[in-house]
């Protein structure tokens, strides 16, 4: 066809275009036949490349043409559409009844009251800051979860922060430090400190108290969060190759250009529970008394109890704890970690809430929850399980245009949310998307107010497990209270026999080390 079109082109010059196309395909076919990397293109030159094309667009084809509204991959079309509608201020109601299978196992629902209430304002807030806090923060019940500049584009960070400013809620910086784009919108910030201590580090990667104090003094910074682990990849560090470090990323992280940026799996500023509490006390002092807390995905339950015992022994209690479920996922992670490491948010939140109750300090610590929380029902359920407020990462990503292309780690995000490519992120209009962020937040809290009103509550924080019912595998319904019971205050501090699972781990927990008793015994015997 290349030769035929070349000859015909002398009579009809436009045919030379077809000649060029066929020539390119001929060269591609010759290359396919001689290469040894892909067997399919060796055996099927040219046509074999369609396999890679379809593989590349599979997520979009699946979610738009194949999967049903209820199929979660990882968010269902119904969930994404709800965010898009609320972010745009469009109609978010649905006719013709539910599409949920209400008689199948796992279906859950809210029990409503015959005397519903009404809220004039749905700007629901809570005060975060314990007795030792000098600058408590009046936080919204729904905030932007941790996402760093670098994983998100400059325009995405700017849109989120400006939206947070408009809506009066907070944006967690993620562990990548406070960038110029976090500051541009003037929105409230939760400064997250990871194991790399970005923005407050020495050249060798250790913690720098003076730099931290300078960062924490910023009026935009309302709280400081120590990241112990994240739901996407708990217990796993990370590395940003030198080739991907731009001057702006280097500025935000306070790292040199041309050198790989390593985030260790563990912190170097402390090594045991007691040192961790002392570090929290030190940050509180350096920040001028701002709320200090930490975020973790629950792994060994005994280790969290070690922290709680250290709180009791030192008298240093964090102002807040954020429980991140393993279903969290804005960070790119090895498949094994994303699928099989860490505790889901519901179980993790319940455990943290009851452990703090058992230790008698639940009233001193506010608990946040994160992990696929995108709707008012998600927030209400988390509040009922013990959360005081909720964070969302992917929900707010949808609000600024994310289409769940799942190309976050490739730098080829088609809508400019998770890319550093200036051409791709140019499509994300900061002014427009910031308004969507604010609308999504406001409309979600409005829906939360409607749900709380339907339950007859005066405040959404009044949700308790008995407000929710779940269908069991045998088809019968059960109160969530039967599964996620609030254990009694102070039970870990007495000699009772209730809650043996908690008591067993509490007995094995040590305020001075995270090591299990059997490991300590092995060390003593070998010594």
C-alpha cells in the first residue's frame, strides 16, 4: 500500500498522506518482527500493539462503559457522581428508589426518628486541643486529608487550599512539607511531619527544632500531625528519585537538588513509646502550644497500647489521633501493601476509641478518621464508631476533577491532578476548581445535617452505633452496637474480667518499648 499510494500520489497529491501513514506502519511492523521484548508483537506485527493500547485505556473503558453503578474499582460510579454533583452544585437527588440490594449481607442503614430535627446552620465544628494546648483549633467536621505537593500538582494544591479558605476548613499538607502553593490560598493547614522531616530537617535527614519552630509559627498552620504510617502503605518508606525533584519540590522539602530523597520507614527522632510522647511534648513547646497529634494505620494492636501506656506514665497526651484505614490510597504503593497490610478504618477506629476509653483518657484526645469517606453517610457512620471528625483525600480529588484514571504514579494524569507536567496541569483551573472544593464540602455537611436531623439528633457528633443497622450473612438484621460496642470507661485500669481480648494485649504492652514480651525475653536469655 505504501508503494501503490506513492505511485498514485503523482496523479493525486493528497494520496501522499496515505503513503506516509502506510510507510510508518510498515516501519513499525519491521521493528515489531525484529524486536525480542514482546512476543505478541513479534507474532502479530502492528495488530499486536492494540493489546497495549487497550490495556492503557482499560480503567476508563471499564468505569464508563462496563462496570455497574455499584461496582467499586475502588470507588463506584455512584460515589464519584455524588461528589461531582455536589462539587458542581448540580442536582444530587435520585428518582425511582435505591439501587442497593437491601436484603443482602452487608447492607446497612440509619435508623430515623419520628421526631426529626432541623439545623439552621450546617457548618459543624469541634474544638481540638487538650488541657496542655494553648492554641486550640476550631475545626470543621470534614477536612482535606494528607496529600503532598509532588504527588499532587501545583494547581491541584492551590485549588484545594483556596477551596479550604472559602469553605473554612483545613488542608493537611502531607509529609512533603509546606509548599508555596499551600500558602498561596491562605487556607488553614495541618502540617504533617513524616519520617523525612521535610521542611524541618538537617542535611542528614534528622529533625531540626529551629526549622520546625519557624514553620509552626506560621498563622496558617493550625495543627501539627506526626505521620507514623499511612493507610496506603503502612510500615513502608519511600524514595523520590533525583530526576523527579524539581526546584519547587526541593524548596518545599528543604532538600538538595540532584540527590535521591529518602523517606525512611521509621522515625529517627524517637525510638520507643516514652520517647515518642516526649517528642510530642517538645513539638507542643516549639509550636507555641498548637495542637499536636499523630496519624497511623493500626497494625500490631499491642503497639498502640504501648503508646497509651506511655501517655499515662509521662502525662503527655496528644491533642488528637487520626486513624487511617488500609483502604486509604492516594499514595502509590506496592500491591501487597495496598491489598494486605494494615487494618481497615472501621476496625482501627473502633480499637483506638475503646483503648482510649479503657485507659480513661478518651475525653482528652480528639480522634479523626480517614479511609474512603466521601458521603454524609460515610461521615455519620465514622462518627458513630467513635470519630470526632473525618478527613478525605480522594473525595476532594474528585471535587477538583479526578476521573479515577488510576495513573497517579505515572505523571500522566489526564486531568492535571497528580502530575508535574506543566501542560497537563494547565487544564486544571484553580479559580473554578476551588469553588467546587468549597461547594462539595458545604453540600456534604448539609447532607450530614439532614441525616442527623432525620435521626432526631441536635448534633451530628451524637451519632452512636445503635443508630445503624446491618444485615448479617444469615439475612437477619443486627444493631451496629452489637458489633462495635463502646467499652466502659477505665476498664483497662482495673482487675475486671470483661473485654479479655483488650486486657490480654494491654498486659503485654510496655510503655518503654514496642518490642513484644517474647522478644524481650529472648534478649535477656541471650545476654
